[in-house]
C-alpha cells in the first residue's frame, strides 16, 4: 500500500490543514471511525491513529465514516498520482461504471490487457484495496453524498449510484456504514422538494483560480450552448437523449463548487458528476503542482501571481476534438466564430455528435476542404478511439487520421481527459511565452524545459500561455 508518513499525516491532522483534505483518511482505533484531516472533532491521540490512502482502504480495515466531517464530501485525490499507468486507466474505467453491479472483474482486465491477479496486486500496492472494493466504495460514497445533499428518493439514489436494486443497495449500505440509507434522512432538516433541479457540491483543495477558469471558458464560449458571466458557467447538456441545463458557481469561503442541474434524470447524476470534476479540474493538488513547477525560475513568479491555476477540461471529448481541429492555425476568436456557425448549422441547441458531423453539409462555414475532410474522418472513427487505452496508443490512433498532427492530438488529450503530464507540442503561443520572459524560445528549448515540469507539463504550459 502507498506509504503514508505517520508524523506528517498527524501534523496535518492537528492543524486541520485543508490542503491535505482527501489525500489521506484517519482511522481512529478508539472509536472505530475514519475521518478527513479537516474533521472538527477533537484530535485523537497519535497512538490511536492509522492513516489510509483512500476511503476504500479505511472501510476495508473495518472503520466507519465519520458523520461530522463526512468523508464522501472530501475532494478526491488525484487518482493517477503515484500510481502506474495501468492503475490510472483502471480507475477511469471504474468511474465509467465498468465494475457496476452485474459486471465482472475479467471485463476490466480484458480492457486493460492484464491478468486479474496482477491488477489486484497493483491496486493493493497503490490504493490499499481491491478493484471491486474501490468500485463499491465509490458507488456507496456517491450514494451517501446524494442522500445528504439532495431530496431524491432512496430508490432513485440506488439507481443513480449504479445498483440494480434497492434491496442490494440497502444491504451494501447497512454492511458498510452500520446503518440503513434511511438513517441519513432522519438527521437532516427538511428542505424544499423539487423535481426539476438538483444541487450538488464539489469540494476542492484551495487555492482555486475560479476567475481564471471562467476567463478561459468565456473566451471560447459557443453561442447557443454556453454562457459565461463574471461569476458562473452555464451550458445546455444532453445525456442519453435527455436535455437539460447546468450552472456552476464557486463558494470560495467553503472551498467548493455548486452545480445546479436541471431536467436531467437522477440515474445520470454520477456521469454528470464525473464530467464536472474533469471539466473544472476539481481534484487537482495545487500545492504539489506549485511546489514542483516553482523549481523553474521562469515559472515561479507566474505561479505566485496566479495561485491555484486549474487545467480547463472538457464537457465532451468529441467536442474538444472538433474544436481543436477547427482551431488549427487560426485565432481563438476565429475558432469560436466557426464553432458557433457549426452549432447554428446543425440547429439542435447542443454541440454536434459524431453522427451529426458525418451527415452534415459543412460547406460555407469558413472551413477549408481539408479541414472538412478531417472532421468527417474523425467523426467516422470516433467510436474506435478508446479513452482508457494507453496514452501512447491514443496519440498514435489520433495522429493516424489525416489532418491530425502531434499538436492537435496532444491538445485533445490534455483537455479531454484533464491529463496533467501532456502539452501541445511546438505550440507557437508557448514559444511566444518564453520570448516574453526573455528566455531561449526554440522548439528544442521548450521540450527541454518541459521535461523538468514533469509530471505537471500541462500546468507549465498553461502558465506559459498566460505569459504570452
């Protein structure tokens, strides 16, 4: 299991340092519960503390979650950090439901191309729990979050959390937490019921550059789909044929984002939560990023000027791929104009799907014939691009399509999957950023400098973009 230094963890626990929230959990042997580092309860004695890298590991050791700090509300740890690529890919597939009820572990192993025994060993080494335990904990923790934050029925909570029946959900909940799901509702004050809007909260580790994210999205907002103000991001969404809207605001004093989701059935809330976490880079560890990148003297003042910079992710991977192709060798404003025309041509109020692009007439939008061919080819081959495949294979598959080179492929992966250790190769804006900082600005210089940013090359590129 990933090593956690007892003294360092205990010091963070004593100071209730919010920066460590979600990075470890404390099992208290005298009470049998486990807590977040920010728990308001009296600090336990050090000899009564056992530290775990994940909530799953704490549950697996027999501890129950604290009802005061509610571990299900903790910001998620950067799942890939300190783990092998295989574990990162496995976690991404688990998030997408590959191990939901009725699915076998061998299905996950087939997608990863490794044996079950090896996968279990990797999970135990890095996360302190088996793949099945991780999947079960994530389902139950999400259910706990819905029970506490919303008024939707327990039956709907079970469905939204990936359980096939309420009975199986009740049994798993009782076994894991020591009380039935209905117990969560008894301790809550009554709240107004609504069938049209669901409110969810997402904790993050401060600092969080919310205004920087809004500025990035506002400059690229597509007319008719997105709306960005000084305080909020909104967009029309569609999932499995259901149309709705979502609005994100930041509650900085509580270190969390607030998502207002309208007209979307509850069974899709987990998928939407994953999209929100990815798009707004909620699980980033800003202190670790700043610490490592500040070793670059050129980036250090930029980091001090803009703490908590986040990697702008994507609501939809195909959307980012289309935007990246349209944006090749033109300005951000020009790409936004063409994207808005494209949405108007399809006229659905949503970003076009691969089928829409395949069937649409794209002439007269300001696209070259070659660019139209690239978009059509991408749409026709999109289903074959597996987001859980090894990074190198995904890059290779993208670059094999006509009209997509290394810059486009790297940008798509950086934004689509919020990949922290990748950046658009040979990007002219990055070279201009180096020039403005008075540094050598050849492609070779950029690559050499970026190697020293690892594993945070995407964030280093973002800071250079700001400089340019």
